[in-house]
């Protein structure tokens, strides 16, 4: 990273870590890694890839 830690990156990390921890505590909820990656991917798609104007990531 060239600049300071972006707030969106911190939110993505915390959401993924929290989801993975909950899935780890309750194995019936799913595999912890898969759940964490799923939440991070979804939030990444919703928040965009880092554009300042809020556009979704380009293909």
C-alpha cells in the first residue's frame, strides 16, 4: 500500500475476521475461512474497489 490504511480496508478486515470467528465457534454455521472470504468479497463488491466517487469496481 502506498498510502495510509483506508477505512474500507479496516471494515472489510473486521467483518471478515468477525464472521470467521463466529463460524469457528459454531461449526454448523459453515467453514470459518469460507464464511470470512464470502463476507469480505460481498462487502468489497458493495463498497467498490477504491474509487473516490463510489463507483463499483470495473470489470
